[in-house]
């Protein structure tokens, strides 16, 4: 039997937790290769949630664990819970699940099936075909959740992952073990986003299960959407390879432009040597882009420390960059011939945004900074 541990953080969930625990055991009782245990992480709920757990522990014995922590938010509760789970319970898979019946236990077997099929990390997605959020959510909550997920999804350029902030997940323990040390100070949604981002960067196989997310049964929400949205947004800005790659491209553009300007205007390169000035500035920008991408944008996929690999990859990088130049010049010329010369700057910007950026990002990922 493989052990699957459902970690459920609770703060004032006395109206929900008993029936939820019973439902978890009821929907999983026929699973053949999985033994299910539950870890409740309760932050000294004043409503006496822990007392209810201690009562129900009499019935389920060692199947239910209780960890009592200080009230320091959801991220911290998960952090402490995971630490405890890895040290004391040693499960094969760890679930995250809310206590308020928003995450229906009936989906647990589907998550486990995906794990059996080879997934390392299964997300219960509200934003995929077959999933949903409650219709009566307020406009602000809908706005933060839907828009936030789109920003994260496209910021990380991972369109297949539709729900980054979902708190209903099954994760293999090795991922949590690897990631936990860097998660200590992550709170709320950022905790969820960071855990998933790090798993992807480690090469974990990610799968989704569609879920209908329900309104909480009893009690009230404790999450502050605006605060978490801002934190999450800044996490994406600082951790997305794609966004860093765009910034590096912009730095390259500035370098290219300034050096050619200096050579032509200040060092007085002769007219028939302008091509040389632009070649020098362009190549310096390419070298800078290559280094910045390797040590910053794609630092999780850094090129092996081997001179030959470096040189071949640098050569490929030059070829891809040459491709960009050709696409750009041809594109501007084609639009100029068709529409007219007056908008050439718009053509150039459009081609960079919609052709060059996706083209080079895809090729870099395919040929230079490949998944290990
Ligand atoms: N242990 C612990 N659990 C918390 C804390 N804050 C929220 N939770 C739990 O986290 C889950 C999600 O919280 P909830 O208020 O429903 O957030 P929402 O669904 O985003 O509105 C619930 O099971 C809460 O009881 C906390 O500080 N400590
Ligand atoms: Mg809730």
C-alpha cells in the first residue's frame, strides 16, 4: 500500500471539519493501492476545531493526525504541516485541501489515478473544461481569481496549466521535500504559485483534474485577495523565465543601440564602415543576451560547464539571432511594400512583439536551454 496524506489547514472550521473527514474516508474506502491518512493543521482555532478533531481521532485512530500551530496564515500552516508530514508520517503523496467543503472529497480518487498514470503533481483546476467556480462569487473575487490566473499562466508561458492558485492538489513528497526549504516565507496564494513554479522547473510531470469549486459550507473566508494578488504578481515578475527573457531582449536592444551610436557619432566611424559599427554593437548585445539568459532567465537550465557545449550553444544562439534579424528586415520590407512606408516603426514593433519574441523564446527552449 502507498500512503496518501491529505493535509487540511483549519482556522475556525468546527461546522465543516467532522463531516468533511468522514466524507474523505468514505469516498476512498475502496481504493486498492492507497491508504489514506489525514493531517489537520489547526492554528489554535478559538471555536474549538481541535477539540472536535481529538474526538474524531478516537474513531479513526492513527489515520488522523493533528498538528497545532500559531496563527500565521495559510502558507505558514502548510509549511509546518508539510515539515511534520515529511518527518513523521512519510507519505508517498501529499494532498492540499481546504476544510470548508470548497474542495469536494469525491475527486480524490481521480487525483490518485493521475498519480498512478505517472503524474508528479496534480492540480484540481476550476478553469479547465469540466471545472467551475461558484456563479454567485462577488465580482471582485471573480476578477482577482480569473484575471490573476491568466496573468500567471501567460507570465510563465505555461498555457496548459489553467489554475495556478488552486489549493486542491496532490503532490509527490519528493517535490515538497525539494522545495520546502525555499518556501518558508511564502504566504497565501504565493505559496501555491511558488510550489508549482518550482516543481515545473524541476521537471515534474504536471496534470490537471477538473473540479467544481463550491462555496464554503459554514463560517467565513479569511483570505485577503488584494494583498495576495499583489504578492503573487510580484512573484511572477521576478520568477518568470519568459518575462526575464523579454527584459534581457530589451537590455540587448539598448546595448546594441548605444554602442552603434557611440561608434558612429562619437568615434566617428567613416560612412563606409557603418556596417562594421552595427556588427560590433549587435554582437556585443548577442554576447550580453547569451550570458544574461544563461545565468538569469534560464538559470534553472544553465548550460553544462563544458567549453565545447558553451561554444556550440553560443553558435546556435547566434544563428537564432541572425534569424531574428532576417525575419525583422524581411517583415518590415513586406509590410512597407503592401501598406506603405509611413508606419514602418509600427511594423517593426509589431513584428518584434508577435513574431520575434515567440520565435526566439520557443527556439531557445528547444535548442539552447532545454529541460534536463
Ligand atoms: N491552520 C490555518 N488554516 C488557515 C489559516 N487561514 C486559513 N486557513 C484555512 O485555509 C483554508 C482556506 O481558507 P478560506 O478562508 O476558506 O479561504 P478562501 O477559500 O480563499 O476564502 C480553510 O480550510 C481555512 O480554515 C491559518 O492561519 N491557519
Ligand atoms: Mg474557502
